C-alpha cells in the first residue's frame, strides 16, 4: 500500500482572524475540516498537524490527527512559507521515526469547503503520472490576466499589457472567448512527491492539475470571508466534507418554528429579588417580526422546561403559542406529540435551541438551529448557527432568514 501522508499546517499566530485555526466554523473548529478531509480519504494513511501552538495541537488530536512534534518558532512566523514547514516535518519524521512517505498531501485549514472526492483524486493523479512532481487544485480564473496591465513608468506614463498572446496583437481588446483559458490555484490541496520538497520546492517543475468546481472556492483571510464561507457551507447545497454529521439544508417551506425559551428567547440570565420573584431579559425585535412570519405561513411556538409564568407572559407579548413546565428529558416527546396532533410534517419544522436538553428535539425536526453562544455539543449538532447570541437578536435573525427564503 502506498504511504500517503497528509500534513495540515496550522500556526498559532494568525493576525487577520485571531486563533483562526481553532475558531468555530459552522459549529466545528476550522482545522477539523482539513483533518476530516484527510481521515475520510481512502488513499491517505497518516494525518499530521504541524503547529507551534499547544492548544491547536490538542484540538487536532481531539479530531483524530497526530501531533508528534511542535513546530519550532522559527518556522511559524508571519512570513514563513510552506517549504521550511514541510521540510521540517519530513526531516523530523525521518530522523525520529524512520518514516518516509511516498506522497505528501497539503491541506490548508483556510480552505475548509472541499468536495468529498478531492483528496483521493489528487493522490491518484500523482500516482498515475510518473513524470508528475505534484498535483495542485485549480479553478477557472475569475479575472482574465490577458486584460490586465502593468505601470512600468508609474501613473503618469504609458501602460504595458501584462501578457502577450501569440497570434493576437491586442489581447486586451479581444473578446474573452478567443483568449486562452486561464486558471487560478486554490488553497484546497497539493499532492507532492517528498523528494521534490526535500530538493527545495513545494511543486517541482511538472505540476499536474486537479480541476475543482469553482463553487467550492474559499480562502479565509478576514471575517468578511468567514461569514460568506459559513453561508456557502450551510446554504450552498455542496456535497462537501464535514467533520461530523453533514448539515441539512433549511426546508423549502417552514410550517413551524419552535423556540426554546431560556438562552434563546432570553439571554439565559435571570434576576431574582428578595422575595424570589424572577425576571429575564428578551429582545424586543423578536416580537415585532412574528406577525410577518405568520402572514407568510410559518407558525411559532415556545417549548420550555421553565415553570415560571414569565414564559407564558412573554409568549402572549409575542402573540405565539407556548408549552412550558415540560420535564427536561421529555421535550422531544412533547414536541413529537404536538406535531402528530396538529398533523405537522417534522421535516418542515425548525427547532432553535442552546443547551443539551434540546439535542433530542434537534434529531426530530427538519432543521436544527443553535444560537451563537450555545453549548459546544449543541453547536456541533446544529444544521445552522446564528451569528447573534440568544436573547440578543438570534430569534429575529432566523425569522428574517425564513422570510428571505420565502420571498
């Protein structure tokens, strides 16, 4: 069997997005997507994370990768390139374990949205082409470089076109259809022969292509990229690698939105006076959207284990139905009976929760939503995670989302 080593580079000092590599992306640490891509591939025989950071190493091990070493700080600087990182890993493994793979796969954490067959496809292209030094993922270029310019004399001098095309005198004036096809390398994957790396290159001279569906193109450099990428992963309909259960899409039509109370409708805090009277904090705009949601054909219900009459009071204010005082272990049973009695298809129900007693209800409905500050187990089980915290606009966020889809 061919020994194929996947190396995931993940330093701790990210500047654009602090602690980026272990930041939650759709409920899972970002690095777990690259680890999952390697572990789920048929051709990969070993998965290693190269990091200088003990916390990242611990998360990597939790998700199934090895961390046999911590990368020296000199190879974890802002301007450190891939080459010394991979040279260090290969030399360390050879010196300390006498381990020498036949193929090295690079999986950058910043490109988490990958087709399920990508890793195996890249490895097989390399193995089937003896003359190839490496395989690199590419997509059709979004901008054509034949229509790009250089300014050799600065802003006040003549421009020069970036690329010449044989047989076309003025490619910058030519229709796109007659210009050569061009492609952009993505950060999704590289499959490389180790000798190429040890000879001082991350690619070699003979680089074969792996053409990637451009819908998967994601590179996380800043928080704007992050928001767009989470939306793509959740709503893009892509058959991608997930670290856990694949996320389900939101139903085409939502008949019922079910809300937990504490931590979803409220911010999960409670004020208690000397007489034992309790007060909670809710988000006013959650009430304002309910009429529009009902007009669009989506009913709303609060389902809570809270016995305090504040639940019923808030439900009246929101003009929605409420069932409360439910035993924590029986929430999904009560919900199941409610749906059967009302003849509501569970596949057209959205449930929104934040704590462990919501997990059984998640499994019952068509789409499970966790608020941004939900418990980690809930974040990972959810099909969608809001950007807003419970009691701070999370309910309004989901209502707006449902309405946008209906429009």
